[in-house]
């Protein structure tokens, strides 16, 4: 599993708090960094999901190192409920989701995720469906601009989309290097040193892999699977992801604004929250981690715990006076 550095590892394990005998899910197995740490921390059972068949193949050695305790499932983490049901699992003591792209994917030019290497313009995590090349070569200019603006928060989206369409008239855009050059040709250098192609590449990757819908489905699936006391820990890497996670966890914990006094709904009793936030604000990596692993600089960790129902708490007290 060399080449992959899990981000906020100590903080993830502290928030998840794996215990002996527990059943956990790593919904984004990737390089197996979190999975190994969870299994080493407690004598528990861990299920792990990844849509990338290469990640599943790489994980075989880790499975062998924890016989009977680590089980890999090939599929999308947004479909975790169905995947786990097929394996006979209906409840979990914890779920961890790392929403970033695996270092193995970024560092492989053949996968087409990074403009640091010239390779085929692919970006498909699961190696099926539309590729990034399909998007830039077939979508109308306005739709490309919308993708770049909405999923990459790229303010120069229209200018970049116009350049892409002009370039593809000359020849299809098939490599990461050519796409990055097209973007850079119409974008000034950012004072921060961030490559002008960064936001556009992010947008295309999110579009190709339908990442935002996957995140929403995964969050809903995770909380439906958590047993009382179970925890959901999520590490995100850009503002679109983090906003979805923050909003979802705040609503689950009942941290939503009360209805207006003019709203008839305000007369109804508010349902007691079934979850509590473990992180009042996002946990971020320290200076030492950022210095050791630059990719961690944008990471944000948020965590949530399912509360034990009042009736169950009372029952427990009766059993243990």
C-alpha cells in the first residue's frame, strides 16, 4: 500500500473510536490507509467499498493480513446499503468516508486525473461510463461553462469553455496535457501559485463520477445503517463537498433554524434529534501534517454520532442499577 498517505489519520481514528467486536465500514477504501489503522486499533470487523477495481485488487494483501476481519466490496459508496445488504450486514458501529481522490489514481498518468502528467483524458474512478474527454468534446459550450462554474467554482468558466470548443474544432481534446494548455492559454497565473487548470480539472472529475450525488446518497445510507452510539466520520477536500456534509450533519443533529413565528409549522413540536455533532466546526490538519503531505492542506473532518433512544437508555438503566 505504499504511495498512499491517509489524511488526518489520528483525528479520524479518534472520532470513529473503533472498539473490539464492532462492525465498521470504510466507504472509500482507496489505498487502505484508514482500513489498516482501524483494524490495528481494535479487534473489529471492517467492510470496505471502492468503485475502482484496481483498489480492490491492491487490497488483497491487506485482506490476507487480517483474515476474517476485512471484507472488500466492489461498487459505489453511494450504494452502500444495497452492497452491505447483499453481504448480510444491516447495522454498523461506524462509517468513515474519505471524499478525496486516491493518490494511486492521481499519480497514474493513464487514469487522466492530473494535469501534472500527460495522459489520456479519462478521470473515471470506476473505469466505465463517460470520460472527461467525452465531456469536453461533446457538450455544448454553455453546458461546459455550467459544469466548470457549478462544480469547479471557476469564475472564468465561459472564457475557458469558449477556448475548449474552439480547440476541439481543430482536433479532439484527448489528453490531460492538451486540455491544461488550452486552459492556461486563456487564464492568467494565479498569485497563490495554484495552477489555472486546477478548478476545471476538479469540475470535470466531479461531473464524470457524479460525485456530489454519490456523497448525498452515501451520507443518507450511512446514517440509516448506524446503530445507537455509531459514528459517521467524513473527510472532504473542497468547499462543495464540505458544504454538503456540513448541511447534512447539522440537519441530522437538529441544528436548523426554527420556523418563523408566522409559519404555521412553528406551532408543531420539533422532533428530538437522533444524532449529535462530534465536531462543532471542521477539524483541519496541523502545520506539521501539511508540511509532510501537501495534499492534506484542504482537508476538513466532520463527525456525527447516533444517539441512543430515550426508551433504550431507560431500559439500560433498569438492567444496570
